[in-house]
């Protein structure tokens, strides 16, 4: 696939890309065990990550990969769930978006929200024809943003190394 690259755009701070979506989970969201289906949360994660990627890149961005998603606590009907996303890292046409999902329990609303999932997704900015386009650099603002940026580079290196190893095995 040929990338259509133009002059590098001016970067935006990490905070520019931050997006939060919230949703009350209902009976239509549950699985056979009576908790919210993981697929419902995965779509929610993809939605908020896509909004952050589009905001940061200034246009359409599509999901290229879900690098990792970890479900740490069950979500129940009635929970108010918040998905927080931000762009952690950018390349020429791709970007990593980190997502943290927390739930406010309906039956203990005064308690602190519980972390229920964490995910890292890769998005690619695309033009109207669907071809990859240059995305603006992300500019980390805090020590936490710098940590996320560096960890995103590690995840990217692992993705690329895994891809090369699989390709070498197939050719081998």
C-alpha cells in the first residue's frame, strides 16, 4: 500500500486528544452470566479511541489493531461506565490510543469508581479515498504523558518484531 505523505503538520499536546464517553449499562448489554458482555465493552473502547484518534489527527482515523485489552473487573447492569481515551504516541500515519475504563457501581455510587478495563489500540489516519495520510505529532505534556509515549514505543517495537518473526517463520 502506498502512503500519501505531505508536509508534516504541527503537533498537538496530549490533552487535545483526550475524550471521555459515558454510558449506563442495561439489560441488553449482558451475557449469559448476567454481567456486561466483553464485546459491548470492546465496542465502547473502540468508539472512544476512535473519537480521540479523529480529534488528534484532524480527520478520519480507522482502527488498525487492538494491541491489548485487559478486563480486570466485571461490569454489571446499572453501572455508570466511563471510557477515557488519549493519543499516547504518533508515527507518520498511525497513532496509539490508550483507553482506561472505569465503572461507578449503581448500588454504591459514593464509592470510588472501579477500573474495569485497559486497552491500547492502533489507528491510522486516512484520507477521503481511504489511503493513509500523515497525522500530526503528539506532544507529551507531563511526566505521565512521557511514560505513556515511551511505553507505546515499546509496544510498537514488540508488534513489529512479532510480525517479522511470524513472517520469517512462514518463509522459513
